[in-house]
C-alpha cells in the first residue's frame, strides 16, 4: 500500500487545488486510507476528506447543485448528470453531460459552476 505515497499527481491537480478548500470524497480500501491522507498532507491540500465504503456513497454527501470531478466508468447512468467526467480511454463509452479532456477545459467548467 506504499504505492500511494509515491503516486504522481494527475494533470488536473493544479486546477483542482486552486479551488481550495476542497471536499474530497473518496472510495478506497481501508488499508490505503492512511497513505492517502499522507499523500494529501504532503501536497499541502486544504481539504476535508471523507472516505466512503461504496463508490455510490459519494453522492450522499452532495448538496443540490454540487458536481463531482470523477473518471469512473462504472457509475449508474443517472448519476453522470452530477459528474464532471475526466476523459480517459477507459470511460470513452460513458454518456455524460460534461466531459473534460484537458485541465484548461476543467477550469472553464468550474468557473461557470462556481
């Protein structure tokens, strides 16, 4: 589980970090959670971190109008209306309202949603 300590930042990291303080809602195995917190601390993210036991539980913490930045290809189709989907090869077939392909696109979408 030490692999998390050395995981690279996504190319979207700087854009997301610029919207601090953040609410990070993440589904991870319990054994990974300590190192996830170390990773977040090391990168000096100002974030409230919530760990959930099921990926769908992320949506329980969202209020009306909230959007989640996500790349998961396995959510129920109706939930993608609440997702800003980061385009990846593994989620090309997902139908969604908002798909971003670059950090610049994400920044534009977040500015509109702000």
